[in-house]
C-alpha cells in the first residue's frame, strides 16, 4: 500500500497498537479495491470518486471507525482536501442522539419520544448534506414541546463530551491572572501561537488549513480564539470553519457557508435563507461556553449574538460572567 510507512506512523501517533494499525491498513486496502485498484486508485481518485466509493462502503455496513481509517490515510498521503471532506462525514455522528439523551435527562422519556418520533436521523457515515432535514425537524419539534428558552437550554451544553481535564491547565492560569481581561488576552496569545505553529508546519489544525493570513487576522481579532469583556459578559467570535477560503471570498453567501462549523446545518444555507432554524446555534454556544464552565468552576450562560444561520457572516456569542467569579477576580 502506498504511503504505508507514513500511515502506520500516523496511526502510532494516534495511539493505535500494531494489531489496530494492521486492521486500519486492511480497511484502507479494501477501500482502494472499491475504487478499483488498491495500489493506485487511492491517491489518483477524484474527490467525487472517493465519495461514491465511501457511499458504497457505508451502505455495506461501514461506520465511524472505517471512515477514520480512510481519512487518516489521505492525511498521511498529504491529500488534505479529501481528508478534510471525509472528516466532515464524522462530525455529525452521534450529535442528534446525544441531544435526545440530554432531552430525556432534563424533561423525561415521554417528551424525548414525542420529539424524536418526528426526526429521522441519517445512518452513521452518511454525508453531512443528509443531516439538515433531521436537524431542522429536531429543532422545530423541540421548540414546539418546550418553548424557545427551554429548547435553548437543552441544546447549549457540551454535546461533544470534551473532558473537563482538557481545560484544567487553563483554569490554573485563570486563578493566577490579575483579572479576567488579562487572562483572556493571554489565552488569545497562546491560541495565536498554536495557529502560528500550524501555519509554519503546514499541518492541519483540526479540519482546517491555517495560513499566515489567517494567523494575522486572528491576532488582530481578540474575540476569535479568546474573548473580550463587555460589562458582565464575555463576547467571542468563532473562527470560520474554512478560514483560508473565508478570508479570500467576497461573496456574502459563500462567506456564511465557510463561517459555519456545523455539519448538520451548513449545507442548508442558501440564497433564500437557512433550512435549519437559527435556534440550533445554541448548540454551538454550548460548545463555546464549556471552557468557561471549567475555567470559572461554575456553570455559565451563553447566548447567540450572530450566526451564519441567522444571516450573518460570523458566529458570535456572549457568555455571562457569574457573580461568584466577579467577586473572586476583577473584570479588568
């Protein structure tokens, strides 16, 4: 298999033992055979051919594990466009079912069942374009059952299951900072440094290609990868999903699509609006507030100020600073 050495090295870096790496190689070879020739078609296939082959394998029973194995090979081969696209298949998996579990925890099984009987969740491994209809149905059913405010509270949480330990070091930095604003400024500087390393190395940052123009833009925008204190709240702006293309584009509709991170909704953004209600963006607000929950040591509230689904070219949130945190540390 072409790039096998590089592929096995990448697998090892991700914690796979030899047996797991062998299985991953087998999956990639099977995918190559689906394309036509395991030795040559993997690298030579067009993105459309890769997607057709993946659809065939998903129909035959492939799921998240096989998707990751193939996407990882395209990363090892340096074919970023294909790997980014395959990773996009991964991002929606489990999101709607996990929201349904939270709904049941907060409001009971009967409410959950009434909402979910109106939603058809795509199978694992389906392309992201298959999700907006299910997402829209979920939001509409949720608001019909609970009203907008209770629906927002269901959606605004750590749906991706990020461990609190991921932000433990940042909490220690916050506790020793002279003010909330000073901690935010230092946090932003550290995040810019991370982006700079990716721009210098050329390695993808999550699913994103980072250029020097992106680094410079983020450096000049403290709300992005940081936050700005405004009264008793912190305003934050999400870095676009595809920041390189976002900065180059002059088309407002394209910029909205490139700004949106949500694979369950982005493809619904059209000239006539978004097929997924903007209320869904409370889910993204929940993702953005989670670091503050950990750093502040107390649950925070987050609201959406602007979003690509509501017609903006940026996604922007406000996190309320709890009174207990303001009593502990000055804002400025």
